[in-house]
C-alpha cells in the first residue's frame, strides 16, 4: 500500500460532514441554513412570529361580522313583518326549502351522510323538531305583534338556556344567573303588560291586546324552544357535524310545516309579486346572517359577540319607527332595557370568567 505524503490527508478520512453539511444537518435535525440551534425549527420561531402577526385577523373584524349579522337578521325580520298575506308556517316552509338547496351540496362535499351517528339520531330529531317549532313561533310573533317587542323577547333565550343547562346538563347555576333571569322576566312582563298588573290600558299597541298577547306568547315560546335546542346541541358536542344538524332542522321543519299547512288549510302562494320577492329575500338575509355570525364566532370570543348581538334590538326599534311609523312605548323601552341588560351582563360575566 502506498504511504500518503506528509501533510496530505486521504479522502476517506476527510472531516465528516465537510462537503455534505447542509444535507446532513437537515437529515439529522442539526441546525443548518435557516434552522435555529435553540428551537430546531425552520424557520426559527423568533423569526416566524412577526410573520404570523402580520397574517393575524384584523382587530375588530369579528365584531364587524356580528354587527353585519345583526343587520341582516333584522332586515329579514322586517320582510317577515311586511308579508302579511302568507301564513307564518308557510314562511317557515319556504325558508326550509331554500336552506335545503344550500345544505345538501355541503353534506355531499363533506361526506358526512344524511343520517348521522347511531347514538345521536334521537338528539338530532329533537333538535330539528324544537328548532323548526321555534322558527314557526318567531315568524308568527313578527306578524302578530310589533317588531321591537318580538325581537326583545327573543333575547330572553340565554336565560332559559342557563336554566335548562342547570336542570338537564348539571351545569352550574350561580346567583348571578338567577339575578339575570329575574331581570329578563321583569322585562318580558313590561312588554306583555298583563291586565291584572297594568289594568286595561293598551295604549301604544298597534293591535288589539288579544293579538298582542298571542304574539308575545309565541315570542316567549320561541325563546324557550331555542334554549332547549342549544342545550341539545351542547349535549351532542362536536360528535355531530354542524351541517348535519342544520339538515335535520331543515328536513323536519319542512315536514312539520307541510303537515300543519294541510291541517289548517293555509297553503297559498302570494298574489303580489312583491311578496314573492320578500320570500326569497327572507331566505337570503337569514342565510347571510347565519354565515356572518358563524364567521364572527370563529375569529372572536363568544362574550363580545353576544354583547354585539344586542344590536338586533336597536335595528328593530329603528325599522319599526321608519317603516311602520310606530314609536315604541316607554313600557317597551323599559322592558328592552331589562332584557338587554341581563343578556349583556351574562355575556360579560362569562367573558371575564373565560379570560382569567
């Protein structure tokens, strides 16, 4: 064997990794070009943080989505109020058909099926039945009572949700929740104005007291059924896809509306072309409000979103004054203050608890 010359080193004994430093470093996790020695990540976390901050959502975008959602829901409620020749049950049927055309492609794309998990089907059926009934009741309330009264009463739903969650899900029901519930009940009483408390004075009502009472009872029923629906959704958790839950709500709502319409004989297409346009707009604005509310919840905390949702009441008061020339009475304003204060207080308290 030849003896290498002094001062020269054989190629086989070259320093390891001299010519393959980048590849070896990347294969073995050793920091190379663009890789940090401390966190062993590429690029380094300290360098990636500014880039992540640049890609963060615009501050306040979630609240803007919530405000836009409240506006769209209020405009949809306005159209429901304007359509007087179509029964509330028929309005619910049209909305279910419209939403079905949107939900079916989503279910096919997500490959979730149309039946759901075996252990959750009974909850899905209950969710569809209660949710569709709540939708029919709120449409009836919009048609038979003032827009502001019906909208304010719907905001009592969070108090019923806390109560039902305490009963059925064994969630904590604190004295604060009881206080907010008392505020809500006070606000509803101020809006309903029962004769045994307020006498026979019905000034400030755009309809007779019997019709006003039926409308407010329908709004209260909507709040109760909506609260029970939320409790069922909490019970199911994330085990059921969101679109599958909407699918049960739509298909059962369509079946329920069709059966009720055949029983009462109330099925009739509107004669006026403007009413038909309103039916389409009700579905469009309702769907748009739901989309923006979902996007707001995805990028913003639930507390601020719940507080901003009270803008529904403000829009309802404005629309009632502008489009119906109906100035709400001081009783309605006082009831709205009590209900909105309880909703804002409950949302703020939950927000503070989650931020600790």
